[in-house]
């Protein structure tokens, strides 16, 4: 498994715990990183994902709500919601990550951890977001 993919998996697991149990994101990611034994640059990437999502969560959830209007954000499956948060965070706040990589990784996480329809849902939401957000098309 690619190391950045491992970082994304840890971030997804951390946010799953945060959403389910209400634990503090910083505490959760540090505990998971201690168990994972990743190289420091990869661990830092996982931290950036978790803490970046925490810092921008209202904006990320607003975009999820805008591009998945059939579902209130709090009623979207926890895995799907957090896969979308990771991908949208990467798209908006990590210009070093190519757009296609952010989307492909999100679809893979949805396939790996979500339901049978998760990957289609995630791909649809992200495709609509990218198509409608003019600033994103410049990447």
C-alpha cells in the first residue's frame, strides 16, 4: 500500500472515531500514528489531513451539502462523509496534490471502506463540485 494512501486511511479512521465517539481529532490521530509507525513525512501528512479538516470543517460540510443536496450532511454515511471531507480538503487546500489524485484516492477509500454505492456517490459529488467550482478547473 502506498504510504500516502496509508495516511489517508489513518485520517479516515480518525475522523470516523471523531464522528462516532466525539473524541478530539488531535488526540485520535496521535494515538493512531503511534500505532502505525509511519515515516515522519507521511505521519505529518496524516496530521495535516485530520487537523486541516478540523480547521475547515464548516466550509467542507457546506460544500458537501451543496453538492449532495438530497442528503443532509449529518445523515450521509459516516465513511462517505469523511471520505468527502478528505478529498475536498485536498482539492481546496493542498495544491501540491493533483486534482485527479485527490478524486481517485477518495473513490478508492470509498470502495475499500464504504458500501456498494459509496464509490459512485463520492465520485458523483466530487465530479459535480469540480465541474461547478470555476476556481478548481485551473488546477
